[in-house]
C-alpha cells in the first residue's frame, strides 16, 4: 500500500470508489463535511525553520548591542535553553549571524517542535507577543505571498461547486482567500472570512472560513483590531478556551464539530485547545458508531494517525471506541496527503454532477437505459484526467482549471472566458440539490456529460485521440481530436449547448479553415441545416480524403434516435470519425 506521499491522485479516487471511503466521497459532494485545515497544505508559506531563524537572529543582534544587551541577553539565554544549548557552547559565534553557526541546524531542529514555547519567551516591558510581532516580524515574513497552491485552488473549487460550506483553520496565511478571489474573479458572496466575532454577523456567503487562531492579512491591514487574535504561543493556546476574544468563534466551531462531519487536512486538530472543542461537541451531540449507511464522521488525511487525532477518535466515540478500535481507525485514516485528496475530490464532484445531470436528462427523454453505460465511460474520462495529476500538481491544477473553464465557457456562451484564470463552475448546487436546480438542467449540462462520455469511448477504443487545444486561439476549440488512421490531421473540437453558441462562434471566426468538429447539445442546428444526423458544409468532402469540412453533430438527436447504448456509440463514432 503506497504511503501518503507516494499515493497518486488516481489511487485516491480508487479509494473513493470503494468502502470505507465511498460514502465519504458522496458526503463531501453533498456538503456534509467541514474541512479542518492545518499548515501542511501551505508549503509556500514562510517555513517554520525560517521563522525560527528570524527570531533568533533578531534577539542575537539585540543581545550583542551594548545598548540593549542587559535586556536581550537573558532572552537569548532562555531561547538557547529551550534548544538545550548553553551560551558558553556558542560564545565564539555570538558575533556572527545565527544561520552561520555550526550549531544552527541542531538548534533549529530542537525548536521546531517547541515553536509555541519560543513564541512564549517574554521581553521586559514589551508586549506578550513581542517575539512574534517584532523578532519574527510576522507581517514582513508573510508579505508578498506566492500564488495559491493546488490544495488552496481545490478548496476554492469545492466551495464554488457548493461542496464545502465550512472551513476551520489555524493557519494565519491568506492562501484560501486568494484562491477564491482568483477563481471567482473577485466575486462577492463566495467566501465569508471570520476572524473577529463581529464577522459572524456579516452577510452569509456560500462558505465560511473560521480562522480561529487569527489572520496575518487582517492583522497587517488593521493591527489595532486584529493583532490580538494571532494565536501561537503556548500561553495563548492554553488560554484560548477561556479567552473572551474567541468565545463566539469557539462556539461556532464547536457547532461545526457537533453537526458536520470533519475532514482533517494538513496536520490539523493536534493542539489541545481543539481537542477540547471536539470533547465539548461530543457531549452536545455524540457521533454514532457504527455509522452505516452514513459516512464516518472523522477522516484524517495523514501517513499515520497522530496521537492528538487518535485522542479525538477516543473522545468522539466514547464507549464505542474500545470494542471497535481497528475498524474505527481504519475508516478514519485516508492514507494520502491533503493535496492528492483535494484534487481527487474535485474530479469526483464534477463527475458526480455530470453523471446526475446526464441521468436526469436521459430520464426526461425516456432513455434511462443508456445511463449506466454512459456513466461508466464518464468515470473513465474522470480517471483519465486524474491520471495526469503527476509531477508538479500545482501546475497541473492551474492548467486543468484553464482547460476546463475554456471548454465550459465555449459550451455555455460560445465564447472564451473573459478571464482565463477564473473557474467556470458547473453549479453551486450539490448532487442532492441538482434535481430541483432548473438553471443547471436548462443549461444542457446533462448533454455535455453525454458528449464527454461519447468522446471518451472513442478515445479509449483507439478510434481517435483527444488532446489539449493546440493554442489559446478561439479557432483551436475546447480540445483537439485526431483520428488514428495514417495521415489524419488534428482538428479542433467544440462543444456547444445550442445553435446560438455555434452561431456566435462562427461569427467570431472560430471555424476558419473548415476543420472544426462541433458537437451540439441540442438538435436545432441539425433540424434547420441538416437532413441527416449531422450537418456538414458541402464544399468539403468527409472521410479519409485528405480534405475536411466543418462538421456539426447533434448529441440530442443521436441519443433520441439510437436503439441502445451500443447503437449510440457506433453512430457517434461514424459521425465524428475522419
């Protein structure tokens, strides 16, 4: 079994297709899970080692200054004692920057697990958070942040798709907010960030992000108001359960732990104050075991379950824990890091929605018998896409967002997205809500699902190859299709909802060169311009002649006039084979 580092996105998806995590995947898609997010998903945030270096170097320079030596040398001694080092052992190096000391690595490693104690070191006549605010200079450390990474982008997508409604995070960074802002094009009403209790009274959004240890973005912008919420020292963590500044937020995340299932990402809920939240929640509304047919209430994305997380399982399941230790821990341990899990969840949510919308459409036209076969092939398309999530997965996610949004914007609007870096959502409705989402059904997204399934079938059978557009130009469509017979030329492929979108594309020169294949969701173009299943321009000869013409194919007409799924696949293949 691969460990949490080596497991692929596709292998995580395979876990989501089988017990005990199949129910988890469905529950996440339907908004039943809150996400508890720790520092492990923000690898580009300032490293803990770097923050330790900044703190020690600041204190060292002050200790070596005759004007401040009396105040800061005892502080340096206290820090060195935390690292189990005496001043005499480093005396020869005190005049040099800390990172150049021969002992710097050993000191840094020792303080890594004592970071909250380092932040608790006090300086005479200074504020209690002096080490964090001045020595580390946490505002400067978090300035000019890099772009959001794959986990933040995927959380933003899941928010926009309605799958995630609540996130509790002890991270100070603003990566999740930046990801939502980027992918939504700065739209309001997507994410409500809660740092101050007054934020709980702000207008509701699709999702709430509870930053229960404070926020460096807010603290930098308005330090007088938000500095006090930054929580990191041992004393602050111990006092957090009784700190009135956090009372309202504490109640809110206790309600989360009571009433929604918890997916834990990035080493979250290790601190004792959060374990206390889950303990309180378990007394308010205990989670049952066994939980079938519902999903298990707690899932940790870890290589191994940590002691603090095992404590949470003991707390929440109480007397049911000891008789069921092995099965409870097996169901709670999704052995994969948050990055792979979140990418897999995005693929899973999109596939579930497309399958359901496709099934709803097929039921409306009396073709329910086609649903299982088309759904199976659509899952294959999901797996094919997930199989490419290797190497630099952040780069993959950015590319995937661009390609998906391009295809969906062309389908819906007959035009490229106004901003190529935004995300085009299927629907903010969960799968449970989709049957009553008239907008999603009217958008013809069920027919889009069928088109993708049909394209995947021919790709898997070796009749053609599907690849990315050859350029960003409109003329290169949503994707490229190339028949597998010798000498076949690549052709741009467009998927459009109706004739309106096709006409928009044609007016803007999308079909220049007569090479395009245009898959229509409805059958209006075929009824108006064509006498058969497809409509072609007469000046180009189809087939393996070395010449091509723009070809229009109606998905609706093919489905409605096919006898069964085999007939549908065969007829579609005949229409698009070049």
